């Protein structure tokens, strides 16, 4: 596969969203990934058809709890640059696949770990999900309408932005450092840590007094009428982000609103009245009518698209923002590279289908593979 990470070898121990997302980012950019799944077929959330989080991989099934299965993984580690795992702290150590086990075999290995709470701390062994991690990080409380409860932003902040993406960045940073030191290291990515980092800009606004009105009452959280969503005549929505005065002027022209009718827009005391005026006007046309009227202006008025609509939007089509894999749309690799562009991702396939090929490449004979399969070590 092409891409800036071509030739990089990654071993992924199959897990939930953040770890496979980190591995998908690496695979999208050209890394050669082998995913180690369970030896036996089982319906669970780790493997399902057409999942973008399992594309562009070889996929093997191994019983990692058995000595022979552990040896299979360690032989993969011998040749790997990176290992990614997303279990609770101590799980891979109990399997004999922890950092000390793997780095003893391959001192150049970058061992990437992703958990909710981190590898240490009072909550390290506690259960949790995205909503819990972003709650503790201070990233959930500010999200929502004034006077209402916080709204979970899907699992985009903890699992993907503050989790998997930060893990991928940490792995790449460790690889850069390895180029000079010759040594691998452990990357401890915590979704609490990463989600807190994503709120850095919010803390900056607080520090200068520009974020002090509580949930839903500030400039970027829906409190300001010039940065919010509005319902249109057809029950859909447009997004308005006319923060700067020049963009606000263009917006008023598109909406055909007299500036005198919405004076004082920077005065938070006037925000409810300004919002009511904008909302009343925007409800008079459909979403697509407003989109057409705003085209070619700097009004910062855009349609709020569904995920399905986003894939068909002309801009996203021109950029190749989405790809079609076996008839299923999904996001394309990002970012883009002018000299080493990644190839189109390969579609996910059935788990365990690459087991024989991968083991053969590691030097296992056909007889060895047959015995491992007969003993239930591989699938």
C-alpha cells in the first residue's frame, strides 16, 4: 500500500473503538497492519462487516491465552515497528504480551496503549466509556443548551479525538524519536488526558474572561446568535458561524435583514432578541434555498448535512473526502499528501481469513499451522 507510512509494520490486538481507530489512521497512511483477533468466531462489537475501523488490514485469529498463541504474537512483534492495544491496565502483562515482554524481544518496538483513565491513577482499573472520560476531563459539562443537561457529543471527543487520534500521534512521535535513539518506548494514551487537551482553547477563553456565562451562554456553545444552528422551513437546519463583523454583514445581506434591526450583536444582553430575529427569517425558506442564496458569499451560512448527504456534497466529492468500498461509503484517509498519497483503503473482510498467510510469512510450516489449528490456538 502507498502512503507516507509505507513499510511500517503494526501489530494490533483487537479491541474497541479508540485502539482500532488509531490503527486505521496508521493503516490509511500506508502502514502494514496485522490485526490479532480471537481464535474462535464470536458475534461481538469487535468485528462486523463493512466497519471502517477494520479496513486495510490482514486479520488473524489467535488464542492469546495459550502459550503457543502467545508465541505467535511475539513472533509478529519480532518484526514489528508498532504494537497497539486497548485493554485495561495489566491485561497484556497477564497474557505475557506486556511492554516488558515485547520490548525484550524487540527493543525498537513502539508499544501504544489506550485506556480511558490511563495506566495509573486511582481510577485506572475502573470501568467506563467515552461519556465518563469526557465528564471527568471537563469536556462534557460545557456542551448543551442553556438551562438543560449536558449533551453527549456522540463518542467523538473521548474515543476518537482525545483517544485514538492522540494515540496515533503519540506513536508517530515515538517513531520520530526512535530514529535518533534507536530505541522504542511505551505510549500511554488516556482518553481523559486527551479529552482534557482538546479543551485547551476553552481554558484559554476562560483565562481572558470570554467564557464565563455557563453552559449554552457563550460565543462558541450556541449562546451567541451569530454562532448557532437554525431550523428552516422544511424542518432541516443551517449552521451560522458569522463571528467577524464582515461575515456578519454578508449574513445580513443574505437574510435581507436591516442591520439596525439586530444592532448590538456583541452585547450578550441583546443575544436573545437578535436570535429571535434570525430564527424568524431563517424559518421562511428551506435549508437548500438558504444554501443557494449563501453560495459565493462570506456569510458563513452552510447546510447541516446528514452523514449520508455529506458523502454526496459537491465539495466533498471534489476533495475525495469519502470513498466507496464494496458499495459502502465511509470517510477517506486524511490528511492529504502531495508526494506520498495513500492508496484507496482496502475493504474490511471476514476475521481470521489471513491467518495461514501471516503464519507462513513468519516461518511456520504447513504442519505447524495444521497442529495449531487442531489445538484451537488459531482460527
